[in-house]
C-alpha cells in the first residue's frame, strides 16, 4: 500500500518485510531515482533525489503512530 501522508511525504506499507529487506528496498529506490533524472519539455535535465527512511513492526513500534514517528526519525537521519 502506497499513499501520501504529508505535503511531500509518502508512506509505503509492506507485509512480511524485515529491516534488512527495507534497507535493500530503500537503497534500490534511491539508486533508481538517481539514475533517471527528470527531463523537462525543453530538454533540461533535473537530477532526482529522495530521502528515504523505514520502520518495522514490532521492532520500531507497536502502533501506527509509533511506526510513523520512527520512520520520520529515519528520514531525518537520511537527510543529514
């Protein structure tokens, strides 16, 4: 399940995931976006970047709110 939950924030819920799987997925997402810059109608190339964080149940939280907070902290760490 993927959906927007903030102005520029999207959340993704994966069933049966692991912290290791989340790390692989986020690394792949960053790599794919970096390899495919946005090209405007006049041919200008704009690099794509994304800060990605993750949180896993139950290690990072037992409720949706706890997991969202853990994911937000993870995104902030990725930005810095």
